[in-house]
C-alpha cells in the first residue's frame, strides 16, 4: 500500500497554493508535514483525502489512480485543529459513529472505543455530551473518532494544537505506538518542529506551497538538503551568518569570532546555520567558541531561557536550559557548540555538518 502524488499542483485563480509536487508515502509510516501557517499543509492533505481536486497531476493509492474518486468512496479519516463533534451524541457514540456505519458488532465496537478512549483519557467521559466537555476534551473526542476506524489513510491536521501542554506531550509520545500494528498511512501536519522530532517517522518540510525536502525525520533535521529546509526545521528561528574558511580556520565575516574545525570543505565563503539551542550561556560539547553580545530581550519559555542579542550587525537568538536571565542592554558572553554548525554554500546547499 502506498499513497503517491505525481506532479500535483493546485491553483486558485492566479495564485498557486501547491507547486508541482512528487511525494510517495508508504504503508505503516507516519509522515509529518512541517511548515508555517499557509505553507500548504492543509491544502495538500485535502487533496490526499479527496476533499479537494488538484489543478493538475494525479493521486495514486495502492496502485489505483484515485484523482477523481469521491471522498465518500475512500477509506480515509481526517481530524482538523478545529474539532467537529455531533452535539446530540455522547462521547461514546461520537467515537463509535464510523464503526456503526460499517455494521461492526457491538462487542467489537465497545472494545475499540474503550481502547482509544483509554489512550486519550476519555474513559470517564464516555456518557457525557460534547457541551459538557472542555475544548481539549472535545478535541480528543474528535481525534478518537478518527483513530477508532480502520482507515487506510489517517490525516491529522494539527490535532494537538488546542490541547494543554502536558497532554500534548503525552500524546506526541503515544501516537506512534497507536499505529505500530495498523496497516495504514498516517499524515500529521504541524507548525512545530518539536512535534516532528517526537513523533519521528518521516518528515516533509514545506514553504509557500513547495515541498522542500522529504525523508527520515532525523535525516531531514540533521542533514537538511538546503538552508530553506533547515530554517523550516528550526524553532526559534535559526541563526544564519556569513563566514570565511581558510585552512582549518573559520571566521565570522561580520566580526572576529574564529574557530577551528576538521570540516572537509574547500577554502572560501560560506553560510552557517546555528540553531538557538546550540548557543548557550554555558559550554556544551568538546568544541566550543565564545561569542559576545549585547542583550536585546531576555525571556523565559517554560523551563528554558531565550536571549536575543546583537553581535556585529546581526541579531542572534540563544536558547539555554534553566533560568538564565540577563538585563536588556547588558554585555554578555555566550558559547556556541561548533560541532553542531551547519555549513551551506552560496547557493544555500548543505556542504557539511559540523
């Protein structure tokens, strides 16, 4: 079983929402569509489901061209960020509704509903109506309804966005386990790089209607094909700077910060990408270089500290564990983990990883 998009393009009027896309998703895989708002994730998923038709190109499922096949005739489930539940049904009946349509016996329905309700912490709410639930509980009900059905294709469009932080973390870890023994293709759309890393599987990075890169999630993260893919897969935004290499010495073009590395690239001018968590208030890794800066903003984000600072003509972002507060305007010293630098040529193609 596979889902394949062949030269799929979507235009609305004179605007192109999805540029020519070739993508093949295999059975028993979880595939993350990672990109900012309006990157094209929802449009791509609607085309996969048959809720929208491509302007050109074809969609093949399990060797069959399903480009014009109605969504009602496809074995597909979809969950949106904005949940939809039947207001007059109990939670149990909401979850069980797709099973009852197929004529599955009541004992099997109870078993399946019970399993997914336990996973999503809905067991004590099965007899309640949606208007008796919190927003997060209603979203979990909608998610459970999609998961309880034996669909060939399950599309999850930012399904955890409205959940509280703790439950979101738990479900990110549990979702892959739920699909381990199911013969289906899962597509999960998100704006959060952390979602992709925790869910694993494969990831496609998207920007402005283009699929930039697709592959194993850790490969896309650690070895982005280009600077665009690296930027999509970085939150907070990646620090980017011009550098020069001469021998084994590397120098930031904008200042005198210098380091040595055995990275095997020719002498010349390059760009480096440094993720914020590789610039910290403390040393990490065996190869660290200091960078001085003037603090623009210092703020807490959960259990981490963000420090925005200037160095030369550039603005930088640092992300450290714990409380690492700095005063605005303060001169500060930070440490960059050289082993995690990404090196790009002047065409923005990855040439080496630290």
